[in-house]
C-alpha cells in the first residue's frame, strides 16, 4: 500500500508536466529549461560515478 502511493504521485506529476509543458517553457523561458536539463545530466553522471566507485 505505502509503495503504491509514491509511484502514483510520480505518475500524476509526470502527467501534469506533460500537459503543461508549453506553459512551463513560457513561464521560465527555454534557457531555464536547458539549465535544468543540464543540471539533471550532471547529477546523473555524478551518481553513476559514485556507484562505480562503490562497486570497485
């Protein structure tokens, strides 16, 4: 039961994000979206590096 609730919240968030994608870009501007995407990519790379270090 408690594992389902966070997945439902994530799914709702993704759905809302897809519905209002254009409005979000208009609100923040494309430059901000690019910065957010870049930060997400950097953090993904950092997490992968840390996982590789743990495995070694």
